[in-house]
């Protein structure tokens, strides 16, 4: 028959084994917690960087919208000049060797700037009114 001392030693060994298992589990959980905490901090930093880029993008789009408005105003002025030029029929010589009617010259410029407005308007979500 086992002595009381042997029984207590076996019980102590079992408790020691359980303690070691629990200690390993706690250590693993602490490591997992630290890893998850680091990942969360990294994701929070990524979100902050993303928000900063979004803010910069929104500011840039605002600047482009402002420029589009300015170009649109210039195009409207050029259209007025073109209409007056059609009545008066003056000519310009952009390449010295040939004369070009001013109205045609302004038409070409208006078309180019209208294309710029349409392209960049789509890029920044700015619907032109024309």
C-alpha cells in the first residue's frame, strides 16, 4: 500500500505538471496578445496614413476644381472674343508664314481647353456645366 507521503508526492507532481501546462498556455496567450496589440497599432497607423493621403487628395482635387473654374471662365471670355472676331474677321499669324482667321484660332483654343475641362472634370468628379 502506498504511503501517505507517496500519494502526496504524486499529487504534487500532478500539480507541478498542470502548473507547467498552465504556465505555457499563459505565456502563449501573452505572446498572442502582444502580437495582436502590435498589429492593431500598425493598422491604426495605416489608417492614419490613409486619412492623411485622403486629405491631401481632397485638397488637390479642390485645387483642380478651382483651376477648372478659372479655365472655364477663360474659355467663356475666349468664346466672346471669337464671336466678335467672326463679325470683324481679323486674322492672326501664329506661324508668320500664314494668316489664320482669329475666330478659327480661338475655336481651336476653346476646343482644346474644353477637352482639358472634360478630362480633368471626370478625374476629380467635377461635372462641367456644358
